[in-house]
């Protein structure tokens, strides 16, 4: 998200939306700790930010005015986000699946 925030094709409104999401977005070490612990619940504000980040990325993709490099980034990034409406539930009830299924680093299984 941070690299996307700096992309020159973003409008000021999109940059403001990205900044809002980034303020509460969990740090990579925090996400890795959740995966290591296979947590059942994540803090509510973090789940909300993950949900909002996914929505933001999907909105950018739907607008269809992104340069090819940004389209590729969005497709790549969205593979690591839950479907709309899923992340918000990670803070209020047990899930059937693990957080790790969505938030693993791209190269996790390459080892």
C-alpha cells in the first residue's frame, strides 16, 4: 500500500483515501505474528483497515484508468486480500479458515 500511495497516477482523492487506510494498517511484523500464531481473531481496527485496503484496491482496479504496471500490481496485491466483507469478521467471530491463507507473503511456499 505504501508504494501505491506514491504512484503518480493516483488522484489527490485516491491518495487521501490510501493515506487514511495506511494510518491504521497493521505492520508487516504484526501480520506475520498472526500467521505464526494462526490467530482466531485480529484486533478490530486492524481488520477494518485490511477490509478498507482491499476495497480501495478493488475500486482502483474497477476504475480501469490505471497504467499497465499498476494493473499488474493490483492483480498481484488483491491475491493477498480476503473477499469483500470477510476481513471485518475476523475481529468478532471465529473463522473457518486461517488468516494465513490470505496474508502469507507471495514467496512463502517457495522455500
